[in-house]
């Protein structure tokens, strides 16, 4: 599964700060993410393949596959709302 | 290092009004000029009301003068400018209020004969962006506007929903003023309130849901737009004016603004106000023929457009940037200007600020 084109374009323009502060320079919106959300966003900016992203998260974080699956879906839905 | 003649200019700026819900842009323009390194010239504040704070703020303006209201006629205005010119020796005048731009265009040869330069659009350019003509003009060049209808009778609002005009609707005057009506009662009230001040007809627009995004810049009169700065409103006043905003870079907005400036061959400062809906479509709301009240954000972000205007008039190379920073926020606040009785008396009796006190 791949990140869809529209979301991918929006993700690429996001300015990510290590504090977890995220700014969208086109829409002027800002929001905050926790460390795992930030890691996910950074991966999503570089990598379109969601399976590879999940694989990397499983490697870097102490999280079960089931929890990760659920969190990634939820995170994606939240992102779509913020990047509208 | 500034050339001496730039640093020594005497500049007059109108729009010294600053009511918190809808401030003029004059004081922000003055602030942009005042903060230019090495600027040692004079800045003259021009206003229309004795309570315009910029007339009195000695840290910003070196002198303040009242102008006659536009309804007094253009010869009155010219006579007053002549008087002020004799006292102050103005090099450049920056008009900052929509309602005075047409008079300034009519008088620009006379004002130039006084030795005062201005950067103004032509009368045709100005009128094409009037509210009653903007819709047609924009659509002709492929820029979307909210669907609009001209209304002369308030009975329209009672059954407009059946004709596809669903609430909320935007009710606008042909020259100025607008409000959002949630139902027929509010629409009728707005219709009469606006018509009583600005006359008939009234314009009704479908409300576009989305983000308001604004752009300011300078048109060179040949179709090119310089020094653009884009801003998304973060908070607004009851009148819909920005109370906080953030610089953004929006290619869609820039493209639409460039299309407008190219078609108009706009000369001088402008503000383009657009709505961006959730599908990413842009709808033109307004083109203002002057700097916006948030112009200091442009200066703070590296594009001092009021100074660039002076550079254009003085035929100097422009110092504005092509790509300003994004993510710079402004948050407006209201401040009290303290005025001595001597200054208040002088402004009331003679229309000018006393030199002392």
C-alpha cells in the first residue's frame, strides 16, 4: 500500500521541528505530534510505501504489529484532516 | 548605504485611522518606512478625523494634518494639499484609503505639479476592480469569483432558497461594507443597513467555505507583480479584518494574483483577497488598491513594500525579495496614543498638530 498522491504532496511541504511542532507553509496551519508521530511523519516524507514505513517503525520502537497497524490508520486519518 | 536623496525624502501617508476592528494601513506603512536603516527624512501623517491616532503619534509621524472628506470635492483636497506642501515640502504621497484613490487619480497631474509623486493605478484599472465590475472582469480572465446576483428589493431574501441561494449568504454594498446573513431576517436587515449608507443596488454572493488567503505586492504598470507576500488569517475581528495572520507560500494564490495583475496592468500597491475552498479552488473576493493594514508583516518578513514603492518612484533598484520567509506570524494589539490638550486643540481648530507638546 502507498501513501496517496495528494497526501504525499502535502506531506512533502511540511516543516518538521524536532520538538514535534509541524508547520504547513502553504495552508498556514500548525499542529504538534508526539515522538512516534514525528518519526512516522519523517519516514512518510521520504518513503511512500506504507509497509516499509511500518517495518522501520517496528524496528525503531517497542510496539506490537497490531498496535502499529491501528495507530498508522488513525494517524493517516488525522493527517488528512489537518492537511485539508 | 542609502543614497542621500532616498534617506532624506519627505513622505506623506494617509490612513492614520486605527480603530481596532478595522484599522487603516497608514500607520503600518509609516512604521515600515520609519524602520529603514539610515532613514532621516520626514513623515507626514494625513487623516480625515481629529481622532485618527497616527496624526498625533510623534514617534511615527513628524507632523499631522487633516484632509477634507472626499465629499467636500477634489478642489478642496487639492487646496489643502497645496497648503501642506508649502509647509512641509512633500516628495512622495502614499494614499492608503480606498475611498480617496479615485480623487488622487483625478488630481494626480495637479499634485505632480506641486512636486509630489504618487504611484497609482489608472482610473480604468481602479474601476475594473470595483465590486460591481469585479465579478465579470475576473470571470473573463478565468479567475473564479463567488456566484453573485444584484438585488434591488428585499423580497429576494424571502424565497431565494427556492432559487438555489441558500443561507448563509454574503450581502455586500456596491462600494463598501459586507456582512454574512444566516437567515432572511438578517439578510433584510443587512440589505437596508448597507443600502442606507452606500445606496443601491446590493450585491448578494454565495458564501465560500474555506480559508481566506491574502496577497500583497506592487504592480509595475506593465503587468509584472513584485515583492509578493502571502498571508493566511489566523484570527479576525467582528468586521472580518485580520487580528492575527501568518505568512504562507501558496502557488495557487500567487498564480491567480499574477493573472489579475497581468490583465489589469496594475500600477502601485494592492492586496488580493481570495478564499480557498477544501477542494483547493480559489475564489476572488476583492482587490484593494492600496497596502493592507497588515503590511508591516511584509516588512518584518524581508519585503519592505512601502520602501520599495519609494524605490520605484525614485527609479532605484528594488530591494524586495522574490521568495519571502513563510511561517512568520503577526498578532495585532491596540495601543493608546496620549495626546496633549494643546495638540488636540490645534488639530480641532486648525487641522494640524502643534509643533510642541
